C-alpha cells in the first residue's frame, strides 16, 4: 500500500518526484485515494500528513533532479507504471 508523505527537505526524502502534466512525460501514473484501505501498489497513493504513517517520503522537484516523473490521473484503473523502472515496488514497500 502506498502511503506517501511529502517532505519539505530533499535530504529527508526517500524519492525525488517530478510532477508532470501529461502522461507522455510520466514514468508512473498515480491516482490519489481517500483512505488507507484504497491505497495499493505503486499507483494508488494515500497522501498522509504524518510521516510515521508513510511507506515512502517524497520531495517534489524539477524533472532534471527527479528519480521518477509522476502524472496524477482521475481513474484508478489506469494507475501504475508506464514502463519498467528501477523504483517499481518502492512506493508500496
């Protein structure tokens, strides 16, 4: 289950993430869910304000500094990796 905390410090983050506007630029398509129970895999994120509850801490940054490019989408069925990536499984780990 992907419980994500957004940190204000790059040094504190587990993964640097660039938020991109189009699917064509994305490595990962993400759908935000409203509860822990709906979060799953790498593509269904529950955003938490409590870092102790998170499975991963992210830091939003530019594409050039990012470990992964993410595009937020409206439909949960389309969420997931667009292509193979070295971070597969890391968000839900």
